[in-house]
DNA sequence: TGTACATCAGTGAACGCGCGTTCACTGATGTAC
DNA sequence: TGTACATCAGTGAACGCGCGTTCACTGATGTAC
C-alpha cells in the first residue's frame, strides 16, 4: 500500500540515524541491512525504496554522524569553553565505552579510508567543518583532532582497564 | 602426502606474514582465508592444519604486525635518533599510501577494538612494548603514539591530496 | 641399515549459512477530471 | 465536492553468491623394530 509522504521522510531519517549508531558501534561489515531496517521499525525489503545500495547508506550514515560532531564542535566554539573542556568531553570513559553515540571518525575512520570515494567525501567534508568550528588556528585544530582521535582508538583497543584509562589521561595532560 | 616438518614452520610464518599485510591493507573482513592461503602459495583447505579459525589468524597477524612496529621503535630508540625523526618516519606519504607495510594500530585499531579478547591482547601487549621501546617518559610516549596514529588515520580517510598532506604536516610541526 | 607402517600437511570438492539484493504483490495516498 | 485510478512505500518470500569451514583422500616423511 501507499504510505503518507510525510512519514516517509521521517522514516528515511530514522534509517540513517539508526544505521549511524549501529555502524559506529559495530563497524560497517558487522551490521546487516536487515538489522538496520528492523531497528528502524521496518522490514528489509523496504530498504531499497530509500537507498540504492548498502554503500549509499554508509555514506549517508557517515554524513549524519559527522553532522553530530560538527554540532558538538560548534556548540563548544560558541560557548567559548576552550580546548581543555573539549578534550575533557572527548576523552572520557563514556565516549570510550559507547562508540555508538560517539565520534564517527574515531569509530569508522579506518574503514572509511578503505571505502568508496562517496564515503570518503562525506568524512572529509565533515572533518573540514569540524576543524573550522572551533575558530582557532587550523594547524592546532588538526593536531588536537588527531591526538584526541588516536587516544580514543588506543583506549578502545586495550582491554586492561588501568592501561586503557591511562591513555586518555595522558593525552589530556599533554594537550594541556 | 606428508610434508617436511621444517618447511611447515616456514609455511606457517609465511601465512601469518602475508595475512598481516593483507589485513592491514584491506581490513580483516575484506580478506578471505582462501586469499591469504593463495598468497602464501597454498590451498585454502590447508589453512586448518595451521589455525583453528580465521579469528586465530587475525590474532597471530596482529601479534606479528605489532612485532614489526616494536622492532622499528627499538631501532630508533637504540640509535638515539630522537622523537623528531621517529615522527618523520611515521608521518609521511609512503606510510599513508601503503598501509599494508605500515603500522598495525593505524590500520586495524578500530577493528581490534570490536574484536575478540585474544585479538585485543595481541594489540595491547604490542603497544606496551612499543611505548617502552623509546625509553623516555611514558606519558610522552602515549601522547606521541596517539597523535601519530590519529594523523595517519585522518590522512588516509581524506581524499583531497592537499588536505591529506596538510594533516601529517601539521601533526609533525605541533609535535615539535 | 633396511623394512613396514603410522602420521599428518596439504589438496580440492562440497557444505551450509548469512547476507545483499530482487520481485510479485498490497492498498492507502494523492491526483486528475 | 465526489469519483476513478495511478502511484509507490512497504511486505515477505526467494535468489544467488561468497565465505568460513569440513571432509575424504593423498603419499612422502619420520619412526619403530
């Protein structure tokens, strides 16, 4: 049957949002199209009324996820909370332990690097906006972003809790 | 038929080495057991004479890759070339463009974070040795490793060449 | 030292499962008159 | 405003392919006597 056009837009957004969360949490390859659709409250067949391929969804999900990061960066930039508080927000246990709600670059950057041009474009455009959101020196922003991202990636890959805690802690200290 | 025991060890090592390269280049999920065995000069069925599962191979490959990184770090530590030259070696276009020969953590860290405990253990032990290989302050080593890793990950995920070149360049400068 | 035999790395066909994708069908929506 | 009909998001079964894994088999190696 035909469904209201208004709801269709909402469903489309729900698919992207839910996919973004699942992808960040478990990686592109470990999340099924069917799983995404189920989480969005639909059946898998309907997927192709919204996207041509799974790869298209990946790109849309990265664009969405980068959008979330841009908003966070802009909020911090506007409230002038400074770099220190941004690092504190980024480098904590909550972020480390719940990648599904966290930074897209820290969760999917390596997979994006091996992905399609479309995927990289979404990543790249997001990064560009994140870097300029802070407002300070561009090289500083790049350096800080790299250090924060690296800190989270390392902390997530280490299972010894003391060691894992030590990583964000050290990065925070040295970033000053 | 039965094969010489000596060659078997060499074959086993070849499988791990080749797997490590392929995994770093294309990710765990995008490399087939059959593909690894073919690259090692064997057929896929023989795989299970060497490993119980693909996951076991992943852990062995990460351990091997981390070993390569440890050797590099120790060499630099021994020759006292300093942090600057280490950063130069790590943050260049060659490393960015050939992940198969490069740092395991920068290529597979995010997948390791979602992987088995065995996989994380191999990663973690390698990181521990890399950190102490330099000999300097531990917090400095952690910070530097995070920044370098983040720089390579970002540079690889960005396709605009100017932008991509700008990232390692900035990290190198700011690491001083 | 020679002989008989058990071992087991390696081969290649086959299995079975899961996943991305397709397709015939549905029926309320939105449009044309 | 009412009526006829075309559209198309969504359903759920099915397809087909690729992958990890299994298995019967091979025959030179290594061992026991």
